[in-house]
């Protein structure tokens, strides 16, 4: 886990949560983050047992899928190449 998030996630507790993940999923393979989130929500108040996993899911949902800076760079590069032709 990158140091970017500092103390947001306790690695030791997250490792334990990930070891318990097959029990949470009842042996069903999780295909998406939504699958794991739905399993956590279904636990009700007991989802506190998976606190670090829940925090990780929140962080994953908040991360941008792309970098706008990179997109802008490629876009301006395309314009620059188009103008040169």
C-alpha cells in the first residue's frame, strides 16, 4: 500500500480482512468491487469486522480512473501533431 494514504489503512488488519474474504463471499468468486461491497452491506452491523476492507473499498472508489493531466497532455499533443501536418 503506497504511503500516499498514510494511516488510513492498517496493513496488518487489512491482511486479516483479506484472509477472511472467502468467508465473507461464501465461497463465491468476487468479480468486481461491487460484489464485495454488496457482501459487506449484507452483513449489517457485523461489517465492522471488515473495517479495513471497507476503508480500502472507499479509497478505491474515490481514486480517479484516469489522470486528467495525462489526458490533457495527449490531447494537446494530438492538436500539435495535427497542426504540423
